[in-house]
C-alpha cells in the first residue's frame, strides 16, 4: 500500500510541476540595453508581455509611436502598452507558439522563449528557429 501511495504522490508532483515552472516567466524584464521594460503576464493559460516603460520616452519626455509598423492604421499608436510578445504556451522547458514584435522593423516573428535563472532568451525566427536571432532580457530587480 505504501508503494502505491508513493507512486501516486510522485506522479502528482510531476504533473503539477510544469504549471509552477511555467509561471516563473511572469514579472518585469529589461530588454537588451535597458531600452524597454516589459511586463510578462498570463491570460487564459497564454503568456504575453506588454511594454510598460521606454527609455526613449523617458529621455525625450514625449510619446514614442509605432511609426515603423507595416500596418498603416497602427503607425500612430503609442509603443507603451502594446504587447511585444504574445500568445505563448509552456511546453517544458520553453514557451512556444507565440510571436515577438520588433518595433524597429515594424514586423512580427515566430518566437520561442527560454528561461535561465534571471535571463530570458527571446528567439525570433521565420520558418525555423535554427535560422533565427536571439536577444536576452534580464529580470528587473525590485530596486530598479
């Protein structure tokens, strides 16, 4: 009987682990060069990340618009508040099925996210991840 109980608890801990691990991505992140701060949130089991701060806006004290967007009707929207990453699901050990938006090029790309401690690899690609490009975000410390 003890063997059955042990197997049950081990099985339950394995099945419960991914949701805890999946949520480790939640929180605020600095993009490379601290150009922007992105808040990753979860909605309906999907993970997305919204721009909450831009260095360019802070330095120039004005609203930075999405002027490079390929879609004409979106060129006037403020960058603060848009989802830079969106639509990810957790498939251990990474987040998949989402998109990353590059405001400098005005384009979206397929994307994979990988977490390593307080560093998040954001790998955008077209067709195959092998031919993509990675950038690395750092978790925002509470004092920043």
